[in-house]
């Protein structure tokens, strides 16, 4: 059996994951509107043989446009530009099941998979909050469980559309006048509670069969959904104990769903604040935290957990919070913030500083050796299959990670020295799915 290897994803967020990154002298805020900036980031990550890069997305402006960055490119469009300047690295984008249609989304990601030669991945989100809904003809969003019910049917439809062309459906015989074998191109004829879709997709089966499916929910509904569908999970865990509990439980649920646990990779987020010494790293972390604008940070936290904290004193602990069952937003992030504040008895001001680096993801400040030690500990002891690397400053933080941490991971035998697979599924050690219609033929296109 091959030795288990670490998986690394580079999460590309503007000019850095720290919320004050745009104010720091090591970043250039004008790069936010530059495709070349993101292409450079992708090339840096590919130089480090990362499995993939990831672009998050939302369908509203988050927070306060007076004090924070509001503009971002649509991610699938941007990833096509990154595909043009890279050869190996996977390309993952967020898209919402709450505010998309299965046919359009299936076509977008199939196109990206073709354009990139088999490197596309979809980060599936259900989208919490009413402000997003108000951009799509709704006053309020669906209740949490209903969002996951819609998502489950969305995945049934989308995967069926990707399967609607069998691998050998194309004939392309100009002399005979035959383009495709119509017995291998299928209408899906889906009729459900949320969607009615005839199919087939107007895109042939893509190089990976289907794009890699990624998911980020850690609530009970989110874990059940991941166990059924996800092939990688981006999660936020603050402690080793919480990470091992989550990892063990999710792998159990995957097996219960009839899937091989190794076919789902768990990647907690890590914000590596690097310095030549631990003191230098901590100084950089403090520099960034000092640039946080409290008014903006409170508004972001209010949106994150769904509890209005705008009038709460900064130097007092959080007010009494309702049970998670009363939260209709991101339940897992609410629990993470609540537990962090209670466990460490943080004031609101202290909590804002702890969340400023990665919105709930673990911030680790130290030398390259200390960062590598942290990654190895979690990887070897049942807390992670890899990490979602969230550099606090971009591009410098990602460059530092590639130049100083990656060589240590390689020397310890944890990470690849060169790409060994041809597509994103191969990087993650996952099989290529067969079209379900190849075994159970349905109606063909007449």
C-alpha cells in the first residue's frame, strides 16, 4: 500500500487572509483588480506543487464597504485565466446551490474542466443569511435544513448532467456524417421538489468525468451532506482535539454512507504567519491585528454568527448567546466562535483579534520549522489529510510558505517533490467516476 501523502490547497483571498492585509505595507491593494496578480499566485502555488488553488465567492457584499474590500472577480471566469498560465495545479471555485440552477452550474464547471485539461473543482455552499437572498427575489433565506435539502437535489441533478454523455459517446466521423452515438447521450428527465431538468448537458463528458466535489459545512447537516457527496472538505478547527473529533466522526459517516473513507480528504484551514524567529512571526501578527478597524470587524462578526453585536462594549465578554438550534445562518461557524470565546474567556475586542487572521480558521505564528511541525502533528495523528493554506499576506505569505515550509515537508517525506498525476482527482488520489448511465441506460436523445 502506498504511503499516505499530505494534500495542500492554496486559498487565494485578495491580497491576504488577514482582514487588515490590504492596509499592510507588504501588499498592493490595486492588485485586487489585476488578473496578473492572481495568475502570479497560481504560479507560485504550482511551483510549490500544491494540489490546488481555491477561490471563495459570495452573492452579496460582506461587511462595511467604507472599511473593507468589497470587490472580487467571479471565480470560474477568473480560473479560466489561471488555467492559461498553469499546467498541473487544480482550480477550485465556490458556487452556491441556493442561488444557482443545476444546468448552468454543471455547464460552467464542465467547461472549466475541459479548458483546464481536467483540473476543475467545485466548492459547494448552500449560502446562509438573508442579505444574499435579497439579491435573488427573496426577502429571507431558506431555513438551514431546507437549504441542505435543496443542495442534495441540486447534486443529484448536476452529477446526472455530467454523466449524461458517456465517455465513448463521441464518434466524430465526418465521412459518415456521425458526430456522436445517440444511444450514449441521455436525457436525465429529473422531476423533484426543487428542480425539473430534462437534459442532456450541452457539453461532452469532461476529462475528469466530473469535477472534484468540495464542501465546507461542519454542522450536522453539513457533515451528512459531505459524507454523501464531498471528496474534500475545507473545515475550520481551532484545537487539535476538536480537529481529531471532527475528522473521526466525518470518516465514520463516510463509511456509513457506503463510501471509502479515504475518498474524502479533510483539510482544515491554517493561517501561517511566518518569521525567521518566533518573535518575528508574532510581531508580524501583532502588526496586522493593530490594523483591524473594530467597527468593521464587529459588523463582520455580526454577519458571521447571525447575532447583532454592533452596540456591545468591546472590552466586555460576549453577551449570552442563544442555542445553536436557534441559528439559521452558518451553524458550525457560530459554534466555533462561541466555543473559542467561552474557552479562553475573551472580550469582544480580543475575539475580534483572534478572528481577524482567518475568520475562525487557526492562526499559527512561528518559524518554518514550527509551521511544519504543526502540519506534521495534525497529519500523522488523525486530525487532517492536509491543509487549506491561507496566507495572511499575498503574494509574500504564499511565497514564504513555498520557499521555506514546503522544502521541510518534502524532506520529512510528507509531500510530493513533483506532480505525479495528470488531473485534480489524481492529485487527491481519487478515482475517476463512471457515468451512471453506462450501467443503467435511460432515454436517449432522438
